[in-house]
């Protein structure tokens, strides 16, 4: 199985299948979250439980009692504990970051982790990227930040607030509605075809009240600008903490996975998620006040079960893609899945997308294609150099052996 995955076609299958699973899970997440009576902690608890118990059962089936006992290694639990702690810290920091940046902006900015991961791998592990790969990563970062800028300029409720107040006040200006055929007082807003003076007066009063309320809100916003700046600082610090913790977790997990190539994936998933499952169980007991699983599956439907299976498959495939490739390609797969989710929202959900966003999505796709092509060329060149080096070493050894045999014969 490992030999098939190490081949080019096997690697392509792993990447494509990971993107498909992550895309479907992310697309269905919003719909499942609207299910009545569904407790979110039940999904998290059952997912981590599937990795722990499923990994143990699969290991027992594959290798019998000896393979199952390899799962119950306390030293390996301790080795994987930093990963669980890093993800746990990132989850807590996510709440603070989302409150200040917004969910959509945080999701886009969190994809910048792929460039940070590449930098950390270069500094810490000495993993070099080619010039084309660095350029592609920079293009991805620029495209993601431009998407955030477009969202803030058009969809964020906190941005453009002052412009909205200014536009409402402008409606009170006499020069605003020049198409009114009737001369009004200088202070009175002139509406198009405002023949009814009573109706015009009522609309003017409503507009004035609305502008006054918005102006009052603007003044309150200016008074609280210091507090808002502190909240923004905390959100940015929390966001940086999320990036660092997640990048460290994936790099450390990659190192642990690749250091134990002989172990099966079931054993690795069991040991990786043991600490997370224990933490989730403790939080469940703390929130409910007792170790009771009554009502754990309340609200579960066929769609929820399908989504849960996709989440489990997503966790497995994310581990597989890290083993077959590395943490940077895992981040590339996440960005590709994000683009596929946008396509599904446009095609299936009839969501709107303007030309600017579509162009940026295409730019991200081209950057991903450039990175994967450049990575393929670099890995092929490294394999050729390694093969040439090994053949040279073997040739020298054969030559030395032949010389020794000749000297012994003489």
C-alpha cells in the first residue's frame, strides 16, 4: 500500500481524494449546524472516539494482539501530547480572533498558515523550496489578502459604517434630488415625484430620525475607539497565536509520523487522538456535570451521520497527505478545498460572485498549479541526484573491490 501511494499516480489520488473529502465536509458543515437539537460537542466527541477506538480495533484486526498492544504505549501518548495541546490552544485563541476579525476573514487569513509552515520548515528542519515554489506561495498569500480586502469592503458590517452614516446625512441635502419638479424649502429633502407634501414630510421626519440615530451611534463608536483598538490588538495577537500553534502542530505531527514509518496508520491515529479524546471527554463531564452519555445522539439524522463520516475521513486523509507529502501540501489542499466550496456555493446554492472574486479564485488556482508543478520538478531532480549519488558510490565500491581482488591475485 505504501509503495502504491509513493508513486506519482498514488500521490495524485491522495491529493484529489483529500480535496474532495474536505470540500464536502466544509460545504455540509453549515447545513448540519442548523439541525435542530444537535449538540456540537457530540460530533467532536464521537469523531475523536472513532479515531481512538477505531484505530485500536483496526490494529487488532490487522496484526492481532501484538499490534493492538502497540497502540497502548504511554511513551507515544506523551510524544503526541504537544500536538493535542497546540490544537487545544489554537481552538481557544480562535474564539478571540473570530470576535475581532469575523468568521469569513479569519477563515481566509488562517490559510496564510501554508507560507508560515514553509518558512518554519526551512528554518527548523532545513527543508528547501525552489524559487518557483516560493513565488507561488507569495501569490497565494497576496490572493488571500485581496479576498479579505474585498470582503471587508463589501460585506463586513464594521467597515464602511461611517460611509453609511455620511450617505444617510447626504439624503437631507437639497441638491441630492434634483429630479423633484417642485421647489421645497432648503432644509426639506426633495424626493422624486414628491407631489404629496404630507408624504414627503413623513419621509423627511423618518430620514432625519434615522440619520440622527446613526450619527449618535457614530459618536458612541468614536468614544469607544480606544477600547475597539485594544480589542483589535487582542484579536490580531490571537490570530498570530493560532497561526503559530497550528503550524507547529502540523510540523511536529509530520515529524512524528515520518519518524515511525513502520507503524500502521491505525496505530498512529489512535495515539495521536488519545489525548484529544481525553480532553474532550473531560470537557463533556465539566459541562454536563456527570459522566453520562444520555442524549448524546439527539438530533442525529442520516445527513448528520454522513457529515460525521466525512469528518472522520477528513481527519484520516489529512494524516495520509502529511505522510505522503508534507505539511505545506496539506495547506495547499485546504486552499484548493476552499475554492471548490466556493464553486459549490455558486453552482448548487446559487450564491452570487462578482468578477473580482472570480478572478482572485482563478489566480489562486493558477498559483496552486504552479506550486505543485514546481514541487514535482524539485522532487524529481532530488531523486535523480540521489540515484546518481548512490550509483556513483556503488561504482566506487565495485572498483575498490575489483582492485583488491586483483592485488590479492597478484
